[in-house]
């Protein structure tokens, strides 16, 4: 079953690049994963169709609010570590998301 990961930042620019790198990493590893990037205002409309939400580090202050909105969907919400985000580490972001999904028992 496809795992659906969403990355969130302001306009979706830097997270768009990061999502692209994570998709490449997933393809290279033969994983059935989709990675999308959306702006913060769009994210809530996708809660019912994604498995995990990763916030850019500059949105760490929104984590609790997003987690509260995502709770009815059993949706984990994490903040991407600054270094990982800054390096556009798609492999790291993919591993972070999949590890959290495994912990949540949704893999």
C-alpha cells in the first residue's frame, strides 16, 4: 500500500525540492511512497488522504496546532530537523517519515 507523505512550508518552494529528492530516494529504494509539498494554508484539506505530515523547521511553532487538527485522522506531525531541511536531504526525510510511520504502526 502506498505511503503518502506531505511536506509543508510557506509557498512550497524549498519543500518542493526536498519532496522531489525524497521521491527519487524512494524510487531508488523501490518503495511505494508518494511525497508531496504544499503551502501551510493548503495542508488541512489533505489530512484525510495522507499518512504523515512533515513541517519545515521554520514552522515548528505550528506543530501543536497542526497536530491537534490532524489528531482525528491519526496523522503523525513532525518537524523536519534544520540540518536535514537545509541540506535538502531527501534520503533522511524519507527515513524519518517511514520510521515514524513504523512506530505509529501504520506501515
